[in-house]
């Protein structure tokens, strides 16, 4: 159990020292993911994978997938960009390299796909 905790601590240190913005929840999310993956690798070290039962390998894959899910959800939540704008006709905004101009809106009858 010491090696997985050391690997998770090293991963947390690298993330905390990175120039990316982070907060405590990001550190917890990535730390948990690193810990699970390190524990899997530590558990599999020295074992002959070909002699392990399929149920054991399925458990390993499920835990690895859960670790990737945790880290992916953490990254997607932390590093997304979202902005809500209220625009009137004639207003414009920039979207990356594009300029978006609101020309107007009108009510129309037709199918509702909501």
C-alpha cells in the first residue's frame, strides 16, 4: 500500500506544481485516479497475467476504467470554458478567432425539436 500512495503523492505534486489552474477538488480527483492506477500496477507486478482468472482481469479493467472516469470528469469540469450572453440585434462578440454578430430573431411556426 506504500507504493501506490507514493505514486499518488508524486502525481499530486506534479499536478500542484504545474502551471495549470487547480484547486483542492482537482487535486483530490487526480490523486484518487493516480492512486487507483498505481494500486493496480502494484498488484499486478510480479504476477503472470496469463495464469490469472478472467474475473480477476475484469476487476482490474473495471478499476482502471473507473480511475480514468474520475480523472476525465475532473479535467472536463475544471478546464472547460462557458459563457452565457444576452444579445440584442446589432450586438457582437468574439468567439476564438471569429466575430459573431446577432442579426435578430423572429417567432416562427414549425416543429419543436426540444
